[in-house]
C-alpha cells in the first residue's frame, strides 16, 4: 500500500500525476517538439521510479519539472500583474462587503439633525470676507476633518446665466457648474449640490436662487434634475455679484445590511430604507435611500397629541432612548411638518399594519417622513445605521 512506501516514491507518484494532467490541459498550447520532449522525459522518469534509485529519480524529476516550466512563458511585468491581482481581489471583497454587509450612505438633508448632520451652509457677511481665503493647508485640513467646502462665487456684471449643471464624482463628491450664455465666459464650479446652492439661507443653504430672483421652474426643468435651465431669466446683474460662504458635508455613515437577517428591526434605532413603491415619495417610482428613526413596528398604535410633545406608543409615552432624546433634548415631535406644511396635513394617530414600519426624523419640524407618506414596507428595509465615519469630528457609533 502507498502508506508504507518511502516518501520519495510518494512524491514521485504525485509528480507523475501532475505532469499527466499538465499535458492533458496544455496539449493544444505547447509545441509538438516540446510535447514530445516532456513525454520522453516522463517515460525515463517512470523507468527510474521502477528502479527505486533515489538519486536517479531526483535528477529525472528535476529535468521533467524544468521542461514543464519551460513550456509556460513567464508573465510580462510580474510585479505589475501581482499588484493588479491584489487590487482586483480587494475590489471584489469591497463589493461583496458593500452588497451583503456594510454600505456607505451620505446624509443629504437636515431631517435627522442634530443627531446626524445633513449638508449645512453658511453665507458670509461683508465683515467675514477675509475668512474665506483660508489658504490651501487650512482648507485641505478642514475638508478632511470637518468635510468643509469654501465657496467664493464671482459673477461678472452684465452676464446672463444659461443653466446650472450638477455633477457627482465617486458617488459622494457633488458639485454644481454655472454656465453662461456668453461662450467667452468660463463656467463657474461650486463644490456643493444644486439643492444647497439654491436653498434659502435660513434653511442651511446658500440662497443663490433668492439672491438672483431665479424662478422655481423654466422649460420643464426641475430642481431635482441634474440640469436646471435659466436662459437669462433672472435679476439683472448690474454689478459684479459675489457670494462667499462655506458648506459642511452631510455625515457619511455605514449601514449594517446583515443584521436584519438575524433579528427584527427595533423601535428607536436609526435605520435606512429604500423608497421604491412608496407612493407618497415621487409616486414610488424613484429608488432612493432615506435615513430616519424607526419609531413604529408592525401592530403599534402611534399617536402625537400635541406639537413639540412626546410620541405615544400603544397609549404610553415611548421609552426607547433615541425617541426620548427627541422629546427631552430636541424640539419634540410635531403633528405636522411646520416648514412647508401645505405639503400635507399630518396625522394625530395611526395603527401600523403587518410588515409596516413608521419612520420619523429627529428634526420633526423639518422632516418629510411617515407622517407625510405613510409606513415603510418591510421589504424596503436596508438595515440599521452603524456609525459615522466622516467627517472626523462626528466620528462614532449612531444612537
């Protein structure tokens, strides 16, 4: 039996088996002469194995191995190839983690403030203008630590804006280009999303729309689209227009996509869900990710009795830490959304059906949530928020 054979004979048998497989796989790829050489060397190797001469087997094994290696040309630029293989494997692992375990998500709005920050902008006053020339080192550090982008918009007198164009790089870095009707004027790039460029100053935006008296819609353009055409229909720019300020990025968070396979969603935790099929959100057509606090699970009877009050769950004040924090430390819950309240009438009380969850923003006065568009179906749930990983000043677990 093989178990009682000397070790060198066991290795010889394994080598022969490997060479036979090699010839079978590479027969069409190597030359006839080399194939013949390897076959002849294999026959000589078999004779040496039969003789059980250890030294002869060692020599013929080396010759046989050398011929097989000779038939496979070495790769060009092996260092580059190895690095590319490592990068490729890393990408595959990253895609796997993102698809099944953790997914990054950016907070775009202020509906969860102050628990989670959306994009917040500050417009400089005249006496603050010197602060908006911070220099490369300071601006780079603040971009890294705080996610801050400095804005200095200069529009020359007499110019007419043709359109605004929003572009995104690497899914996280969004900027807006201002194009002019005069082809001699270069487009101005502003490192913030179009929404925040237009949004009013008292709601965390830069207020450019109001400053230039730009209408809400022209030629079917929509604020949510990637291009917004103006075609010169704005306030006359009689003198050089300048707008300075800064915008702090929305918190970048990681979402745990695995945990809901092992436990049920819990009331009080921050969670992310998909809007596909929720009719109250753009007709349920768009597939977007929203982040809110999970305030109701299937079967819950929820009630908000007064603006600025607590949330009642099944007749009692909610006891979960995250929900209590909104009432005790923030401004409480509102029956209706106070900002742009004509969007909907709000609710006092609701009973959740099977597989239905209720989402509320911590910034209750300025959050479009389940009070407006109803419950979130269970199949839309992505997972609970895990942690904020950027900017560094907000780094930590979500609560």
